[in-house]
C-alpha cells in the first residue's frame, strides 16, 4: 500500500507538470497570435494614414506575408503616377542611412517612416519588434 500511494503520487505530479508545460506553450501561441492580429490591423491603419495624408490610395500597394520564422511582415511600395513622379525626381532628394531601420509605435510614426522610404523610391518593410529588439513596437526598413 505504501508503494502504491507513492506511485500514484508520482503519476499525479508528472501529469500535473506535463499539463502545466502544455498550457505555457498555448499561452505563448495565444500571445503570438494576438500580436500577429494586432500587426495586421496596424498595417491597415498605416495604409489609411499613408493614403489620406501623403499619397493617392490607388498608388500605394501593400502586401502582408509570413517570414521564414512565421512572423508577419508588410511591404509597402508606390505604383502608378506617384511612382513616376518620384522617379523623375520631383523635389525628392534621395537619402541613405535608414538601412538599420526606424523604430515606430503607431500609425503616425510608422506612416512617416514608411513615407520617407517611399518618397525616396524605395520599398518599405515593417515588422513586429523594434529595430533594437523590443516586442512592443515595430521596425520599418527601406529596401531598393
């Protein structure tokens, strides 16, 4: 009887620990899913900011894709008449130095960072996580 109670206790403890570790994994997945949903909504807000403040709606295109780690990344680029105007150099001075990225936290700051990329005839990539390694903000990087 003494051995039986020890075996039952060990089985109970093992089951409890196993279920706790599975719940922690589910919590991490839930947090990641919430962050991804929030990011998707943020990309739409940024698109609206870009198209109401800076560019015509028909000339801004964005695509949201998952990277190799399963995280969402959005790519914005100019098309149409606005892209041609930018390429012709209509009051645009190409600047460099944004290759490390710009950390932003909302539709205005992220929209402005994306605008700087687009006005220099570059694509803008935005992803979850600050450029310096924080997960509460976003990182905007310009690409050719």
